[in-house]
């Protein structure tokens, strides 16, 4: 019986170490990408101004490019926040367990999405609920617009 407990404890420690490494690697990667992109976004503005006169089309393309870069920065920043939250859960001993049902999140899911806070089933249910809510919200908006137009 003792060897089973020790084996389970060793497996838990190995899993904890592997998941910590995955999260910390992802955090380093995201931090580097964010720094690089922030420098790129800062460089875009002055480069456009240094060219002098630009036509409306060039200005529009530049604005779109800057908007895309900023959106990417926001997405990576949100992902970095999720990774940091997952590291906090790991330290608190709550990492790897679904925040909805409390079941253990599969190792494969955590390796693929190391900051996952829900098991696959609960995440799918949440996504279906959100999709249904969006559908009914659009339907209600369309119905309201038809009522106003009448």
C-alpha cells in the first residue's frame, strides 16, 4: 500500500513540475512577443509621420495595420494574464481542476491549453450557452428593429 501512495505522490509531483514548466515557458514566450510587438507598434507611427505626406489610402491601410497590431497585443496580454492566473492556481493547489464541476482536467487538455480553468465538458457547455445567448440577443435586436421600422 505504501508503494502505491508513494507512486501516486511521485506522479503528482512529476505532473506538477511538467505543468509548471509548460506555464512558465508560455509566460516567457508571451512576454517576449508582447515586448517585440509593443516596439513594433511604437515604430509604426513615427515611420509613417517621417514619410511626410501620405494619401488617404495609405493612411487607412496604416490605421488598419495599427488596429490589428493593437488587437493582437490585447489578445496576447489576456493570454498572459490567464497564464499568470494558472500559475497562481498551481501554487494554491487548485490547478488542474475544473472551476465549474471540480473534476480533474485531463493532462492532454492542460498540455494543449495550459491555462484551462474548465474541463472539456464544462467548457463546451459554457460555449453552447454563450452561443445560444448571442443567438437570442441577435434575434431580439432584429425583432426590435422590425417593430421600430413598422
